C-alpha cells in the first residue's frame, strides 16, 4: 500500500517562514480536507446507514482508535448525551490503553494487538453492535486486530483511514478512505487527518441521531438542561414551537417537563 500520510510535506524550511506565511499555508492545506471528504460521501453514507440500522435494533456504536483520532472520538461521544438527550452507552469508544487514560496519550498501546478485543469483550460487543476503526495510516495494529476479531465474530465494522488500499480498510464492511495527502509537518497526522476524522465524526453522530428522531426541524428538542445558557435557549424554542408568549411560564413548564420536546407536547395537550 502507498503511505501517503508519511510522504514529505509540500512545504520546505518551515522554520524560516513568518507567522503569516505559516498560517496561510496551514489554512491552504486545511481547505483541501472538506474536498477530500466530499469524494468519499457515498462511502460515508453507507457507513452511516449501517450505524442507523444497528442502533434501530438495539445495538450500540463503538469507535475503535488510538492517538489523535481516538481522542477526538472520545470528545464526540462525551458531547452526544447532553446535545441529543440520548442514554450513555449508545455511542462508545474503545481507546488504546483505555479511555480512562485519555490524557496520558499512551501511544505505545497502539501496537498492542490484544488490547482491542480484550476491551470489546468487557463491553460484550456482539453482532447487534457496529465498530468503526479509526487509523490515519490504515495499519495500526490495535485497530487492525480489533476489526479482524469483529469480522471473525460476525460483528459489523467500518473504518476511517487516510491511505488507499490499507489492511484496515480490507477488514471493514464499510470502509471510508479519505485521502488528505501529505501533512504540512511531515507525518503529523494530527493535522489534516485529524481534521478529517473530526468532520466525519460530526457527520456520523449528527446524521444518525437526526435519523433516530433526536432533532425536530433544525432544533435540539432533546437537549439536556446542563446550564443557564441551554435553559434560556430551550425556553425560547418552546415559545417558538408552541406559540406560548410568556417566558416565565415557558421556563416553569420546561423545568417541570425536563426538555423542549416534552414541554411542547404538554402545552399542546393542556391548552384551553
């Protein structure tokens, strides 16, 4: 396979560039990421449809990764219960070295071929679930071994990689190969590859949860009331969706019902 992610940067003598030159070049490279993703939209669509299907039968989704991509997937997982009001455990992460060691950046654990399956067994990952391997190189032993175990046990799996025809893509039922090209700093896949991964995580989780009814129109009607900003936003959504003009009354109903969706239903059912 061709390791495009390890090819030399198109830019030389970075240490001699000014700040303006450096950020202009980084920005130029970043603009190419969305275009690379656009080429893979059909593959991303197939992966998302597979995730939706598994969640609809009561399964769970697991990101499987390490390094920058694995850590970014943890951020996606953390934000979803509050944003969309889903139960914890629907979207999960299996991180090399354990999610509890996120901030330790145990990069050596990505070479452990046993760790992924050991962690998956602790979650009782099964054929109702779906596992998405994350690896910029497409060769990471932790991810590759995990996907091989999934295939051998009838567990659906996908992947997000940044090199063509990689071993990890070959093990995935739903491979996504986003070829972002050489990094600005040679081999620093936390840059364009990481940006691509974050954008695709957003696509997967947002699209799946919209499809599962966690958004109405364009509004987060199931958002959890985690702070005053969200409470105020939720009250205004209730007023817009229900026609109720009294802010304080809308807030009272919100705090009683727990979220926007339930509040609007309550108002409509109790209108005189």
